C-alpha cells in the first residue's frame, strides 16, 4: 500500500499535469524515509504515465515510438514559436505544414496567421494535440476552425513536447489518427525574467520576446504563473530579392540559356507579376508609360507584323503603348508594381499570453489542481489584387465577356475591345484571436488505485476584418460605362452612384480618385466563436499478479460538447463582396460520449531471449450525436529480448469525427468557368459514356462553345450524410541500447491507411462524377447540377453544388530512424541525437475509381528528411550545432512532357523551353553557445541558417510560387542568416 503521502503526491502530480517522468522529484522526497519504506516508495514513484498509455509504467520502454522534443531546442536554434519547434521533428518535416505565410492571399484553415501541425502529412485535423495530457480545444478564425493554433501557447511556458508517432483513438478518441502531440508545461518554482530576440542580416522578419515567470512550492501544494509577450515584425516581399520578382524562369531547350523576355527598363529578366492596364480582347495589353521610358505608341505597334489583324487600326492618347503580343513586348508589360513588392510575405503578429497552474492537497489522499491559459494574437497582412468586372449585363449575359469598345474611351478610336483591370492594395486583413482555456480537477487514491476527475472549457473568439470591393458598386460602375445613367443608390451597400474612371491611367495604377474610393471600397468584420467542454474521469492501478508480473489497467469515461458559430461580414453574408465567395452563418454543435479501457499484461519474464514480454490492449466505444457510435481498438507488443535488444509492434484502429464546419458549413458561393462543363462539344468526344450521358441530360449536339456566364458553385456542410473517418495503423520496430546507455538506436516501420476520408468535393469533381457515371439515371452527383434551358443557345450549367462527403482514401508508409550517443571525456561531455525519416508512400485517392495521387518526392514532400543535434559541454559552457536536412524533390513526373513546355513557339505545338519544378537537397545549420554568469544570469546566443541558405527557385508555369520560391514547401527558410540571443535573470 501507499504509506507515504509525499511519495504518492509525486505520482499524482505527474498524472495531473501530463508528465512523463517524476523521478527527480520523487527521489528527493523518498530519501527522507527509512530504507525499507524507501524501496517500496521508489518502486511506486517510478511508475508514471507516458503519452500513448494511461497505465502507469516506468516510462523507459514504451511499446509505441515516442519522440520527446525539449523546449531548450528552441533556445538553442533561435526558434520563436511552438509551431517552429514541432517542425524540427522529422514526423512533421517530411510534409508541408500550415505556416502563417500561407494565409496571405489564401483562405486557410484557422484564418490569417494560424499555424498547425500535420503529422505524417495526413492533415492537422488528424493530429490530436494535448496540453498536459488533455485535449487542447480549437483556435482560429473563419468557419474552418478545427485544429489547435500553435500560436496560442507561448513557448516560454513549455518544458517539452511528447510526440506519439502512432494512432491512438482507442485511448484519446477522435483525431488521434496520425499521432498525438502532448505539450508539457513547466512545473518548477523558478522565478525569472527573460528577453530574447532574433535579427536577420537583411531587414524584415525580426522577432522580440519578453516573459516572466514566478512560482512557489509549499507544504500542501504549488503554483506558477507565466506572462509572455511576443512580437514578429513580419516580412514584406521586397525585403528579400527572391520574393519580389516573378520571373518566368524558362530555359531554351537547345542551349539551356535563360529564355525569359528582358525588361528594357531594368535590363534583367522580366517580372511577370500581377498585371494591370487595358487587356485587349484579341490578346496583349494597352499600358501607360508611367516612367516615361519611351515605349513606341500603341498606334504604331498595334499594326505591327505579328499582331492580330482583327482590331486595326487604333488611336490612343499620348503615353499609351501596346505590349504582350510577342516575346520582346512581353518584357514591356508592367508586372512588378510597388504594391506587390510591399505586400506581406510573413504576417506581422503580436501575441500576449498568461498561463497559471497550481495544485493544493485537500488531504493526504486528494489533491485539487487547475490550469488557466489566455492568449491574444493580433495579425495584420497587406495584400494586392486586381480589380475588374465581367459582371452580367441587364439581359443576364456577359457583354462581350466584359470587354468594352475603345470608342467608349475619350481620345481613343478603333475597333478593339478592352477590359480595364486596375491594381489595388485594398486587400488588407486584421485578425484578432482571443483564446481561453481553463482546467479544474481532483486527483486521489483509493487503496492502490489512482483516480482523476477533470473538467475543461476552452473559448475561442476570433474577429477578422477585411478590405473588400462592393460588388453592387462595381456592377453599377460597369453598367454606367455601357450607357446606364449614374443615379440613385446601390441596392445593398446604399452608396450614391459615382462614375468611376475605369480608363484613367491613375485608377489603373492603383491610385483611384476619392470619389471612386468612396463608391467602390468597403470593409467588413466577421466573428468566429468556438466553445469546447470536456469532462474526464479515469482510474488506473494493478488488477492482479501473474508469474511474469502485475497486470495493470486503466479505464474511464468522457463527455465532450463542441459548439461553433462563424458569422462572416455583412457583405459576404449577402454576396456583395466583389470577386470573393459568399457565405452564410455556420453554426452547429455536437456531443460525444466515450468509455475506454486499457490492459497491460506481462506474458513472459526472465527467460532466454525473453527478459520481458508485455502485451498492451486498449479499446474505446464512442458515440457522437451527429453520426452515431463506433468502436476502436489497439494491441501493442513490447518484447525485451536481452539487456540490449527490444522489439515493439502495434496494430490499431482510429477514427476522426467530422469537424463542425464539415457538418454545418452554410452555403458558400463562388464561380466556375463554363469551359469546365464536360458536355461542351460532347459530340466530338471519344468517350461514349460521356456522349450518352450528355445527350440524356438534354444537351444538344449543337452546343459546342460556352456562350453564357460562369456557373455558380455552391459548397455546404454534410450534416446527415457524413460518417466518421476510420483508419488502421500498423507498426513494428527494433530498439538497441548499449551497456551503460552510452548509445541507443531504433528503427520503426509505420503504415497508416485512412478510409472514408471526409473531403470537400468541388464543382468540377461533381460534374465529372455525374457525366462519366455508368449509372447516369440514378447517379446522386447528377442531382447536384442544374442546367440552363437553351435560351439564346445557352445550355450551360447554372449551378453545381459540392460539399463534404466521405469519399477519399489516404495511405502513408515509411521508416523512422533514431540514434543517440552520449559520453564524457577528460575534455568535456558530448551529446548527439540523429533522427531520420524515410517516406516510402503517401498517396491520396478522392474516388474509388480515380488514380492515386502520389505525393512522396514532390516539392514539399521529400522522401528523406532528418535532424542532427549535437552539444559539447565544458567548463560551464554548452556549445550546440543543429542541422536539418531535406532530400531533393521534383514535380516533373506529374507532367506528360516532363519539364518541356512552350513559350512563344515559332511553330504551333513546339515545346521550345524547359521549366524548373524541383528542389535540390536542402540543408540548414544553426550554431549557439550557452553559459551562466554572475550566478543569476543565463545567456544563449547563436546564428541560425549560418551559411545563409536561400530557398531554391521554381518556375511559375509549373509551381505555386511567391517570386520564384516554391510556396507550399514549409521546410524552406524564408528569412536567411540571422543572429539570436536569449538572456534570463533568476531571482
């Protein structure tokens, strides 16, 4: 029995706060007792809870692979956030992760500035995040909130992170498909103030942090408070040369020389960024010579040999020229506006946090504990966008695709038609996320058993303000251009009409008149509220003794409720945000009940080649009111062969309940071009199934060209249709530990398959699934499509409805390697840790008959990734060297012609240039040193990306890029070489 309350308190504290070890603390208390009692107490104290099991064990021989990432790594490598720390792990580094830079110009899960972690590349919503052993509620803004935002918890509050590299839904419930991240906060009673900062050698991307902590331990408990303020100044595209210019980066197929057009204003390869000016209906663009460079007048070049003869001649005012009609004049196009250079690459953010933690012994058997976290993140971005209108005219059809005769422009003459396209930096976004989490609970003993009862509530309140153009104002201004009177108010925004100067050179150049600003410009604010309540109760202890040892168990139950309400801005709600999708209010709730149990059974002990063999089994029954109930299980074998060798293996099932936004997303509307309709010109198709289905749909053989406006694409939630995703995870590993624990190594194979994956099926996929169906008359996807009735020859698609469905499959396989070495010499102590992951497969299949998409080896998904951490300790100094490496990648295999493409060929179809869509092996180094001086001061200083490794370049023709940097490859360093320092004062 437990006869010493101090010792049992050590065990309970470990369980209350999710700790993986209490050896140091327990040893100090146990030393105060007599020898006989001490032996018993130490045995109990060394039985703690490790992520991946709820049963108390010694924590040293886990049956499933667990990586422990110390928060000190962040200090040694100059990392600023929890997300940056987790991306150093190979289980995350092998795939693209959501980083804040992606939220500039894109709508990302969690909103602007949010960062999340996707283990094995399976998705952030398939990675369970725990905070001190308890589920961390979602954080972020906009409707797609389902994952924990890594900005919500300051890194200064973290002691370490345990990463379970295996599915674990049988213990932890939904989302634990790819693995579990358990964040352990600091629990000592230290008191200090710390300041830190990072400064790139080039301007932009600086970070600054100040935090303080204070705590006390007394006879019946302890408490600790941490306050943290963190600033990231952000990075503009112009701060780095590799972001500020989008060159085509094409190469002559014969000579290998750069084949890009040259901009005569710079003498360098042309920057082909966001375009603006008057787009000619038959190709090319009319532009104004803002720099007075001296381009030939439009009237002289518009009739030059090689230009389109349909719209000759042309007369324009002075200063206008014609560009973009051959390779030479492609270099005349305006493609690097100052707005683009001054747009955000990494958002500016400010995060203020406070974290409190405490425990109090009510008596010798029961302890009360609690946690409180509140953080506020403010993120600002500046974007750039085009402003143009192809708004339907009064008869419901486009007026020549939105192009307007040049005769409507004062001072112009000719037969050409043009589309005015302005550039604008009215595309900013300000996001504020207030995240609050509170935990209260009790921990106690009943005989040999320990019980834990806790209640947790998390609030997320996200506000997002956006700059927009008012759609009704844009539409009205276009109709005024076509002769409609400029009078009255716009129907929704109630703005008095203003005759916008669409053809004015300053308007096109991003400097509209005040009248145009007052008429077209708007802003709106949306709000996202998410609340999660969780009640957990579990027991753990020993059941009985077998010849090989005690049978341990844990069992418990939980109840959880989730609620979301996302209210977009008023203009988005009424579909009045020009060029952006409309959306309704997303609101819904769910409740989850679960019962789980776990058994650890010792099978063999002290036999040849079987020093210890244990079987761990677990099971869980879960009931979710939004879809039903299900069971998950897991079995793990831990076979210690000798003192040095051990085999571990596991197989289990996991699940992910549909996120609330996947269930309750209100209709979002967007637009798709009619040329995506498979039934256009079906009469000449070689696919007999397509021909029969389009004919059965009533589309006539004469419908060979799209004549109407874009189709409306509607996306909604899958309430009443969605089921849980299910997965099977398998793994086997070999572990070696040398005598005296000088070095150790492990090799672990993993295999995960997800079925019934929830995906957002877009309009294009719906159209293909319908018109290529073998059972067209009964095909459910066809009920999601409405077509026009042939008025004015328009048989196009009017609306297509997509949404969230259980259709996809995803598989991953690979091998994790780990090696550690530590030794002491006369000249100092050496520590080395190497982790390497070899990704064999990560495939995705949206529909059962679709070919699989293979990701491994593509840009953003290197086959080989690894981290090396070394340290040398001597005379009170610690010197650190860290290396992160990522294998080469290439996208060439996904194109029919490899890296060949066409650019201004001399003969039709000629593939005369090559493009870049690959990254070489990419290696980053960091060096740092740490020491303590004057007893109370601790300093770490170093240099990250020490050799100033710049991101590789890629061609926009084949890759998503910013400048020429591949965008969706979070392994790349955007900042360049930088120095960092952390200074702490203990008092």
